[in-house]
C-alpha cells in the first residue's frame, strides 16, 4: 500500500463533493464538466448544485464525483485549479 493511501481519511472508492468557483460566464460550467469527465467518464452533471453570488459576478458549482483513489481526486483538483476561469477549488 502506498504511503498516501495509508494516511488518507477517505475510503476509496467513494462519492466526494468538490466545490469549484469562478466568474459567472456561460462556458464555466461546461468547462468544469469536461475537466471532471476526463477523470470520471461517468460523472453525472445533473447532480451539480449551482449557486450564484449575490451580485451575480461569480458562480459556485458543487460537483459530486465518484473517485476510486486519492491520485484520481488529486488529479481532478489540479486540473480544475489550472483552468484560467477557476478562482477557487474546495
């Protein structure tokens, strides 16, 4: 077993909520879905919860992703974070 797997508090595989925030532009959610589907081809975008900021400038997406390893989860976080439209990933 790898060291990272020993230290993880998560039991894989599991469903995991990832919150990603960015500017409220039409292509934001589509871009985030494409990124997630690279790592989880069965990702169900109908389960995304969207919430706009009070002034409408930003949007947050809570994406429930089925992950099979810490490595896969880390890759999703890295890919989402690298996107220029992304402000934060939690």
